[in-house]
């Protein structure tokens, strides 16, 4: 998944708030998906990074967006608990 991820997805997965904020301030698309259909919110959920999830949601991340297999970020978070 991460070989085709956006910079914002990679930062969200790692849960680093400073790069996430910087990328968003520089107009990174919070809903842009990589090849597998994962958005930054999917990546944050997979990484278990609640702070990244909150940052992305505050900037309009779509919690209902589904990746190529139909899973939303909520589905991924539940699977990774």
C-alpha cells in the first residue's frame, strides 16, 4: 500500500502531526487516494493514530470513502484493534 501512497498518507500512517499539518497547510488533498484506494484517513486508521484521524477529519476527510475492497477507514480501524 505505501509504495503508492501520498506523502500525506505516509505521514498519517506514522501519526506525525507536524508533517500532516504542514502538508494540509500547503493544500495537500485530505481525500486523495493511492493506487489501492487508501486515503490518508485509511492510513491513519491502519496505523492506529487517533491524533492523525482527528486532524484529517477536522480538515474534511471523508470517513465514508471506501478503498478498492470496499473498506472504510472505520472498517480498517476496527480490524486493527
